[in-house]
C-alpha cells in the first residue's frame, strides 16, 4: 500500500496554515477512505511581535513545526507564494515579510521536496468560498479532519482550508491524472 503525503503551507506574517493530505494510491478516487486530512494547524504569531521580530518569530515557529515527524515525513511540500509578491501596489515591507516567510517555509520544510505556487496557479480566479466548498465536497467536512489544536475562529480556518486546498490541487494535478485513466 502506497500512501502519498503532501503538506500544504499557507504562509503569512500573522497566521500560517499547515495541513497534510494523504492519498492511498491503491484505492479508487470514489472510495471515501482514499484521502485523509491530518495534522492541520495554524501557527499564530503573537501581536507583541512587529516588524523584523514578527518575521523571525514566524520563521522560528515554522522551524519548530518542520522538526515534527508528521511534517518531516511528507513526500511533497506545497507553499503558496503570496500574491502580494506580484502586485506592485503592495508596500515593499509587506512583500519582503511574505517573501521571507514563504522562502523560509520551503527551505525549512524541505527544499528538495518543496514547490512554490502563486494563488493564480493553484486556485485560478475562483473565490475562496467556491474553493473551500469544492475541497470539502471532495475531502469531507473540515469538522472530520485531524486538527492539532481546535481552531477558534473562521479567520484561522481559512488558512487551513487554503493549505488543504493547495495540497489537494497538487495531488490531483500531478498524481491522480497519472494513476486514474
């Protein structure tokens, strides 16, 4: 039995979402047990950290998470390269912070298995609620997923849904099409 394990990372200065999506390659896509969402969490950066301290603290939290077996033992790491990086209207301080965090996530979670994607690459131009509904329709309601800690707000849940949606998109785009004829 081969289990493909893909970690999605939705990086942000304040809230970085992590989610592992597994796919049992020996099961049919129609089998509801073929996929599982596990080890979901949001790394929350305390408001007391600002500027460079906030960037470094988020990188430290990602570093700590990268050492956990549940994240270290994944096959692929899918990290969102924030849209702000490609929009000249965003302040350079925002672009720099997000760039540092995205790059650190790829490096710390495994450069050899890391992949960076812009939102337009993995989500096209869909609205977030459409993406979330499609993800939950395929993987089951988020209430059935394995969270490391309870999520206390819808805003934090968005980061889990983005991370999970990216991982699922990558599996579908790069693996299932090869397996399922």
